[in-house]
């Protein structure tokens, strides 16, 4: 996360220093409401406690651990001009997909019956602001900060954890044609708060979790995306 923050700060500083050389830039070309469809190349990582062998069990739209996959999403927002070259972009994005983190009980070697606890996350939503500078009549550069959320469900003999929340940092460029159609490219990183659950101590289940057992994970998503949309 620190590396991404430094990269964004360095890129933004470079743009600010070079603004004197930017000619024919006009923020009004990028202003107004917009809507877009996004393609994400995303991968998830997670640190876990008492979750040996954390695995991904998502479908083809899932976000796997330690691997990169393709997912789809939507975005909508409004770019407000705050000068001849600067805008403040406010919007929201939605990533379609599901990620599952599961705990496998190493002491149980019965095939198909070794998973005791599974965290499932979906409905990945980010609300963001993105200070933007117009580099030309058609191209702009922005940095993004957002608050991200995702719904969490759990299966197994454990308590239900809170939903995911975290921060997203990203950097990207947007090119807008005269017709209002735009292409946006972006690279970013989302770091979520930890999710945790405790065993309920259900003695009925032969593989129930002891009330002394705890399960936790700290997921994060790194992504690159390309969006195609229209500015109204």
C-alpha cells in the first residue's frame, strides 16, 4: 500500500510541476455526468489466522487468491470542473464477482468433508473522489481515493462477521471523444479491514468449531481496469 501511495504522489507531483507546459487543455471537455462498463483484471491476497490453507472457491467471475482473473463492473459519476484545467470527479463503481476464503481442517482427511469455515464476499462497491487534471482537449489524468465495501456471508459453526470495508487508491487516465464516448484505464489497490469469526461450540456437528477457535483474514485486491462509457 505504501508503494502505491508513493507512486501516486510522485505521479501527481510530476503533473503539477509540468502544468505550465500543458496547452489547449480544457476541463469542460470532461465535465458532466457519465456512465461506463468496466473490465477488471483483478487478484486477491489475504493474511489469515487459524485459517491454514486459505483457498478460493469463486466461480468464473470470482477473484481468486494468488491468481489474476477477469471480472466485470459498472461505474457512474459526475466530473465537476473547478478551473480551466482541473476537475473533481465523484462517483461509484461496482465489481461483479465472488471471493471465498475457506479454512480446511488438516486433522480431517475425509474427501469433501474437510472444510469447516468459509467466508464469502460479494457485491464489491466503491464510492470515490478523483482529483483530475486535463492534459489536452481529449486526455486527462487523475488520482482516486475511495471507500470500498463488500457483503460477507459465512458458512460453518461460527459467528457471523461484519461486512468488509476498506480504502481504495488508484491512478488512471481518461480519454474523451467529441461524441462523449470515453475510455478510462486505471490501476489500483483496495485494502480491506480484517474479518473474523469465533466458533459457536456446537456439539451436534461432528466437525463443529470449538468456542475457543477463531478464524480471521485480511483481504486485499490489486486490479487494473479498462472502462468504456459515455459522458452526457
